[in-house]
């Protein structure tokens, strides 16, 4: 791979990016696109966000942006970051920095003007590439060679980079899963293993953020296997992962975007207690916890019931949760692949009905308002489900009339 410029990069055609680079590349200042946008462009991958680095201090960035009619938000000004808003999206602009002090979680920095120094404080070589307005690529630490080799390598000493921010031990695995091929870089892996006990000091939120991204990466299975073998996964998850199930799951995802909650459920879920533990240790949202619990419950249920019971399950939990459960059951080996496919296809072809009666129907049949109305509705809804939803509203009302007439007759005979 011999790419030396990004003249045709999509981000350089973006009006906001070009405007900000132009504003900050004059009167003694310089600015470049840096990090992920450059890395992904050179690797032929989609670009989500564009970050700009500059020699200009935040006050200068804000003044020049405002003078050009752009809106700004000082989103991380204490760290030199200003968000510039315009053209219906944003870019983050950060002043070059150098570390003064680090404690493994956060760093004390000061603003600088040296591109080499700023690059050397970053984590991986592939993240330190930058591009100016003319598309020239600047490679201060050998990132181009590592992109060509699909290698994730720390800048300088791997031990030192991790000591500066302990989360980098997990980021190393996540980036390898997303961008690397083959075995992880030996020096980086050794450093991550040496630092594994320090991971206990990280917040659950930070660990969870990395794990969400890692499990959906293309190389997740092999990378997580390495984490398991090295003792890192058991340390952060308090369990081992089901790597066989995780490896099977993509075959059931049918090319749809991978969902972190489902992948975590497949990797760690055996009992509901497992799901709750992972949701707590990774500080997952209530929605994610709920999705994991539903997938495991439906997967267990589907593997123990015939396809004839699927309509009732679908009515209770909906199409999305049912699909999750089938995929989990297939990945875990609880259902054969052909059963997952056939039951999934049948579910997609069935419209989940709405129970056609309401409390008003019950009252109109002569039942006084109160708890009995709800009890009757639940009773007839259960019967309707058991009858595979065949009765319509009039049929259900007739059944209720007969039920009430029979009940009244019994009361009179007592």
C-alpha cells in the first residue's frame, strides 16, 4: 500500500471541513484532519466523524469560526476542544497538546504547537495520521506501514501508553478486532496482559463502551478468544464467554447490522443471572438489559416448544424480541439452523393481531365497572390466544354473553 495523499477523500469535499481548515490554516496557524477519518479513508472504510487538530488555541478557533458566521460550542474547552456547527453537521476542533501528568485515567495537558509531540501522545500509530487541506498525508509515527499490514500498534512504548490511560489495554483489543488481521501485535498484547489487574480501577461505563464496540467488530471472535486466554475477559466480565456461540451468530444475522446487546447475550448468557451480571459490570442501559433478558428467555422457550406455539410467543413479546430469541437459540445450538430459518420466516409472514375487545364491550354486556371487567378481559384474551386468535370481536362478545348467562344461571340455582 503506497497511499501518500488523500486528495480524493470524501471528507475534503465537505464544505464545513474545508471552511474550518481554511480558517485555521492562515496567519501563522495550521490545521489538519486527524485520526479516525484519515485512518478509515486509507483503509477504504466508512467515515463517521471528522476531527480536526490545529495549532490555534481555542479562543482563536472560536473567534475565527464566529467571524465566518459559524456557530460554536465549547464542548471540551478545558482540553482544547471546540465543536464547530454548520452545514447541518459538526466537526470537533482540538488544539495540539502535550501531556504534563497522567494517572492512568486522565491527563493534565497543556496546549502546544508541535505536531510530532502531539502525535506521540496518541495511542496507536494508525490514529496519528493527519491530512491537510491539499490532501497531503502526514505520518509521524509509521501509521501508513501499519495500515498496509493491518496491524494495530502502540506509539512508542506500549507499557507507557497503557500506563497513561489504562483503558488503552481494552482499546487495543477493540481496535485489533476492527482493523487488524492475524494475531495481535506481540508487544501490545504483552503490555495489555501485564496491565490487566489495573483494569479493575476503570469505571463500568468505560469498560462497557469498549465492549459494545468490540463484540460487533469483524474480528470479534478471535480477539475475544485471545482476551479469554490471557485472563482479561474473565477479569472484566467475571465469567468466560461462549465463543462457539458467538462465532455461529453472524450466520443468523442475515447481513443485518450486529446488535451489541444481542451479541453480549449470546456470548455470556446462560441464565438470567448472567445477563444481569454483565449488564451491571458493563453498565448497560435498561433497554439493553431488557433486550438481553428477552432474547435469552425467548431462546430458551423456543427451544423447548413446537413451532405451533410461536404465535402466542410473538403476541406476547413482538417480532424483534422473537427474532432475537431465535438467533440466540440457533447460535447456542438449542435449535437447528433450519428450524431458526423456517420459524423466523413464518413469524415474518404473520401479522400480530390486536385483541379486539375492550372494557367498554364488557360493560355493554351488563357487567358493572370494576375489577371484574379486567378479569373477564384477561380470561377471554387467554382463551383467544389458546384458540390461535381465530375469533373476531363479535365471536368473542358472543362467547362472553354465553359465559355470563351461564354464570348468572348458576348463581340463581345456588
